[in-house]
C-alpha cells in the first residue's frame, strides 16, 4: 500500500512537472529563433564599421552600399592629377573605377581630342574585401614645359582632363594645407584656394581622416568628390596635387607600408613615403615623420643625398612633413618623437640652409622666428603651418615657446609665391580673411 501511494504521488507530481513546458515550449522556441535572427541581422548591419574623423562619422557596409557616392554610380570616378618628379616635363594622371576597364591606355596631345601620343599605364586592384576598386595611373614623361595637354582615357577615351606643365621660367605659386577631412570648413577653404588658381597644392597629411581603416573607402571618395568638383581653374585646367603622409592616413606611427590602407594606392608619386619635386626656382622635399619611415636611417640618408646633389644644391629648398618640429604646443614640443625628429633633421636643415619648413598636425597656426641649432638666429629656417584646413582648431598653451613669432588657432591655408629673389607667404582664413604675411629673402 505504501508503494502504491508513493507511485500515485509520483504520477501526480510528474503530471504537474510536465505541464509547464508542454504549455510554453513553442513560445521558448520562437523567442530563441527571434534572438538568433535579430543577432544575425545586427551582425550584418554593423559589419564593416568605419570610424572616420573631421567630422566624426561612422558607417556600415550596408549604409555605404546605398549611398550616392559617385564611385557607386559612375563608371569612372576620382579623377585627379599628381605632380611628377619634374613638373615642367612630367605629370601623373590617376582615376578610379569599380569596374575592370581592360588595359590601362591613355592618349594625350596638344589639342582637344588629339591622340598624338599613347601611353601604357598601370592598373591596381585594391586588396580589400569591402570594395571593388581599380586604380589606373599614367606617368606622362618628356612633356614640353609650359604647355597645355589634353589627356583622354577610359572606355573609348570619353573621359579626360586638361593639364599644363610648369614653365622653365617665371614665378610659382602654390597652396598649402593639412589636417582637412570633409568638413564644411575644409570645403569652404578649398573653394577659396581654387579662386587663387595656384600652380599646385600641397596637403601635409591627415587628408581624409580615414584612419587607415579598410572599411573607410567611402570617406576617401567623399574627399575626392570635393577635390574633383572644386580644384580646377576657370578655364578648365586641373590643379595638380602632392601630399605627405600623416598619422590619420597611416593609422598611427611606425607602421609597415603593407598595413597602410589607400594612401600609397591613391598617391603613386613614389614607392617610399618621402619624395622630391624639382621646379625651375626651388626644390621641394616631402618627408615622413615616423608614420612609415623613421627620421633616421634610410630616410635621413636620402635627405642628405638629395640636398647635397651638386646639380641642385644652389637652388632654394622648401621641405614639408606632417608632425612639426617647432609646434604651437608646449606638450607636443616636448614629446619623445618630436625631440627625436629635431635631433635627426635640424642639423641637416642648418647645414644645407633650408629656407622654409611646412609643418602640420596640431590644428593651429604658427610661424617661427628664424631658427638654427635650436636657437633663434639670423638667416635661419622659418617653420610655418601646424595644419588647420578643416579639422577643428585646437587651443594649446603656446605661451613661453621661445621660437614662436606668431600663433593662433583658426582655420586657414597658406599661399606661397616663389620668385627669383624671395619666398612670399600669405595665410588666408575663412571668407578669404588675411591672417598673416611675411617674406624670406634668399641668402
């Protein structure tokens, strides 16, 4: 009898125990499936996140795919002109496409529609799972100085640009900016630059603020859309460009070249992160402040080699690079990196009498007193810049920095005019407001 009662109890409790899951298992399965589907959708939606600055912006692969980006909607996009080694006789034509357009062939001549010369270019497909992109580039050599050329390329040569080489004689004017991004300020200042119709523009790093993320291709496309739309003269000439690498282009410091996304693919000026241009009145060396190449070693040897070249040694020299040696910032001046760059480069600048150094990075403006051996000296190098052509100005404590002649935190670009006797710089702010001006007489 006891066993039967226990059995009855067991049967009764079992019945009660199994009543709950029998009533709710369908709901539980639905909840689990819903959670899995939601997680899957969230992973898809948030996959390929890009975090870009100036302005801060995040995007996903889905949001980029449905954007009105010109490279999503046009067969050819991002058409621009880079300076060659000697811009009197050489230029580099670049364009992008989401499609493979066959052999990279371009035509150029001295009249509109002419195909006097044919050139075989290079094509590179980006190694990027997030984007189908082909980069076509054409190095035009042996051009006539001071001449207009019409270049055609693409499917049946329907795309093209009007370019001109630099003259062997006469003044040269170029614009300087850095730390740009795609802000309204950057666009406004770029429009101001275009009105000046400079012979070329130098951008000293932190160009699109993609942070070297492979997912941030759309930020580069936005930057090039602004450039393509704005940077041409009233009579249709494309304004050439040259650049230096910055930390937001390389993704930081001490990077391997293979780790840097987009910069070297989009600016095929040199295989290295530093290069040189020779003009009729001056030579222009563009350096790397520890983003890919260290200031010592191979780059330092290259710098001395170019400055000591007897063929060009008597020419005035301008250098440009991203991180400043004499910044408008006490904290930046005292960093280990800053001190290391000064140790490696200042003695060379002094030995070869560098007239002007263009610096960026701190999002302000400064002009130094003439400097030699880390002290104020007559006929020393002037250090100018600090990069604020779109990035928000940074307010640094610059009081007490002995080397500063002038400094402020305002958006700006610099217009540099080179004549046989002087370098004349004008600093221009928003609404074309003049902010600073000075001249350097050649020694």
